[in-house]
C-alpha cells in the first residue's frame, strides 16, 4: 500500500528523520503511489525483491491490506541470500513470517517507515539499534508503564511526536495471574494476517520449530482490531493448524479491540489457549495500541513477568 499525496509530507519527515541519524533511505517506485495497491501483485513483488539488493534493511511505509498477494511471486531464497533485514508489522507480518519459516532468516517485527519519527519509551530499543547488532549479541527491554488509549485520528492530524500520547497506565498480565518465566524462539505477527497462512507452507510454524527451535517456541500475536469472537476463531484456527504444539509460552499484544456478544478479549484467550498448560502473557507491548517494542522472529528469547513488570531478553543466535 503506497503513500497518497496527502501524506507525502509525513513520508518526507520519516525519511528525513533517518537521514538525521546517519542513514541513507531510498524510496522505491511504488512507495509514493496511493490507493489500495500501487500496482499488480507481480509488479509489487518484483519491486520488493529488488529492494533487498545492496540494502541494509527494507522498511515498508506501513502495513496495508494485501501483502498476501505477493507471497507466491517472491523469490524467498534470493531475499534470504541478500542478508538484509526485513522490518515491519501489521500486514507486513504476512511476509516476515514466511521468510523466517521458509529460510530460517531472522526478520524484525517493529516500526514501519511512517512510524519512524515517533518517540519510543526509553525501555525500548529502536529497530535501527537492533539491526546494528551482530550475531551472538543480546538485548533487553522492559515493559512500558504507559500506553496510548485514545482512538486513532486521521494520519494527517496524527502528531509526529507520539511520546505525549502515551497517557494511560499499562502493564503486562498473565492469563492465570501468576508470575511467568518462558524461554523459546520468537515467531509470530499480526493475528488477522498470519492466521490466513495457517495450513500452508508459508505458515508452517511446526515445521520451523522442528528445523530451528529445539528449545521450543514463544508464539507472539497481536490483533489489529477484531472483536473478541473473531479473535477466538482465529486463535482456534492456529491451534488446529498446530501453531502452539511446540510452544513453551504465548504472548498476546495489547489491543483496543472490543468485546462482543458477551465475550471479552480475555475470555477469548481463556477459551482458545487457556487449557494448553503453558504460560500466556497478554497486554504485551506490541500491536496496534502503541508503544510497540521490536521483536526478532527467530531470536532465542527469555521473558519474565512478576507483579505487572516484565522483561524480555532476545539473543541473536543461530
């Protein structure tokens, strides 16, 4: 999904922000073509594939709606061979997850380009800090004390300095109310998009676990805004596809999604995964209710939670 004319000033501010920090952002041809999709699926896939050549990171402007159209057109091995970080979230999860599953290459669930000028809590790393780490390095982040609770406004009116928008207290919570300690390799993304890949080779999390995660998995998911019954259905579709079979823990991102038909979001979690016998954390600092911390698909993670305070350490190991 490209950027329309009305938001080109915001795109310019995002790229300027990167330049001010020593980076050299280069926009691809489709980035500034607005609308639901800027070109055919094949053309978009070719443009995306070409973006990986010689780049340190590929950062889409934002999520969009139809990244799933690109999956069968992409040369996943060529993208992996480029040794370039792929960064994004929301609908971009539709592409990050297959790249890690099919090739074992780490991908980064974090900011999109249009998020770049916004401030992050000091407890979080920026994606630019994460991609600068070397193999074997580790980094830690702690839970944010505040979140944004106000509704989204039009992008044209959204302040670039989002730090002032984190006004409501927040904390991680465990589904059973007890302290949590979980270890495993991170894998996940946006629930509405990655659930569509369940049962295909592009969403074969059990196969990824067998090949790359003898330590077990930490499956993380966040909802873009679906109501509680829809979240329950999607979680069950992942459960039936074996997504949680090798999981040593599940992490659910904070969401502004609403309850419906007498079912709450927390009750949806209980009904979908509450009987798996593994720890579940919700209101985690990822998703469509910022702030959002970066998570590396494929990283070996250690997550601890006690009395609402959480800590995650990610190890960039093979």
